[in-house]
C-alpha cells in the first residue's frame, strides 16, 4: 500500500477549530483522535458529526454488539478495508460472533451455521452493498426480527461504516504499528 495521505495532524499544525474538535473527540471517546478520525479532522465539523453517529451505532443501537459488529465486518470486507476489519473483528468476537463466521467473511464466503438473526443481518448487509437495496423477503425477515428501528439501525450501520471505509481508503490510513492485515484484497 502507498504512503498515508492524511496522517495525524501534529498539535502545533492544527487550526483552532481542529484543536477544539480533537479535544471534544478525546473527551467523548477517552482517547486521542486516530484512525479514520485523523483524516476526518481535516473537516472538524464532519469529524464530530461522524463521531456522534458512530457513538450511537456502536454503543446505543437496538442491535446487540454481535449483530452490529457483524454488519460492520461485512462492510469492511465489501470495501477491502483492513483498518476497519482490524478494529471490529475482535469486537465482533467479543460480542459473541463465532470466529468461523468472521473467517468466512474474510475469505469472501457465505458463513455456514449462522443463527437466524446472524443470517438476517448478513443477508441484509450483503444485499444492500451488492444490490444497493434489499429484497422484500430480506426486508421482511429483518423487520420481523428487529422492528423498524432495528432495520434503520442496520441500514445506518452499513452506511456509516461505508463512509468510514471510504475515508480510510482515500486517506490510505495505515494499520496500527505491529498490526497485520486481516483481509486480503479481492482480485480485480
């Protein structure tokens, strides 16, 4: 991969708006701006609004972490986004997603032996990314399992983490030091 395009901005090079946004971010997340937010800091208001959306989706969504993180790693796989994968695969497994499901997704295969709710999330996310919509059957299954708020939260997870994947890909954000890529790009 080529060199990072948008590495972290040194504090002495930040504008006043960037410094304020970085401080707000650190107070809310408990750590300094990093990863996609280092690139997003070039537009402080976009970064803070993205943080707010991410905070809801990660910590307050009606979907449990096992399912929300499943949607996130499906999105990371769709975008061949190693940073996003590196950050969220461990969270998916910590949330209860079985490693063999994540392994299949990393390989670009449909996982076997998923639970009914995992199949619903996987199918919804995969269809949404590949078809830019979901079939009536997939929608109805997600609606029956998660309700309307769950369908919106699931849609938002896919959209938000697509934004984050795009930012990471455009910025060519490097993995943290010592991290090994968990995804191989698909052949083009």
